[in-house]
């Protein structure tokens, strides 16, 4: 991603310039947000990456661990029984471990999405007893979910070491 410098001297990556089709725009923005949050968490010092800086207990590793499960559930057909538990990385997980798992889930999800040309088609996830949402809905949901948690990660990372920008 190209980077620009803001007035405060911190680098920032502008939103992507995508193709003009709906699927190119949706996937372009989702990949932009995916890269932004992984980059924000990558290199965060231990143990601050897993330390909660807010009363809710939210921490950087937990956010990325949660998004890994969201990717896997939405696009890879995995099932989560306890969503709240996904906000906590295992005590043995390093920052690098969580980032690698996230990037692997994103790569596998993109492999699936590469075969999905019809945004109205059902998302490839197995949820017995429930109809699958459309690819359009799944992409929009992942943009919303990833963007929301990327915002959380921005604040948490700045509290840890002053790092800002995308």
C-alpha cells in the first residue's frame, strides 16, 4: 500500500483506488482494512499486546484473534460456539503467532472469494438450519466488523507506544 505523511509526521495509508465493479470495490476496501489491522498489531511489544487498556478488557491480540474467527466463520464454514472467548488469545500465543493465523485465514478466505463472481450467491458457510447470507452481505459485514475493530486497535496501539496511522 502506498503511504503518505500526515502533518503530525506519522505515516498513513490512503483508502484504495479499486476497480469500478461492486466486487472490486468491496474486496478492495476489505483487504485495505485487513492489512491495516494486521500491520497495526504486528510489532506491538509483549506483554502490552495482550494487556487491556480499557475497562472492557479489550486488547490488541484479542481483537485480531476475534477477527480470525470471524473470517473463518464467514468464509470458511467454521463454527464458533462462544464468541466472547474469541476475544482472548491463548497465553502461549505471541504477537507473531496471532498475526500469522489471521493472515492465513484471510488468504484462505480470499481463495474462496476468488471463485465467487456473483455477489447474490450464498456465502460458502455451513450453518445447519440457517440460510447462508449472500456474498455481498458477507463482504459488507466483514468491512464493518474489521473497520470497527481496526478503530479500536488504533486507539489501543496509540495508548501502548504512541503509534498512529494506518
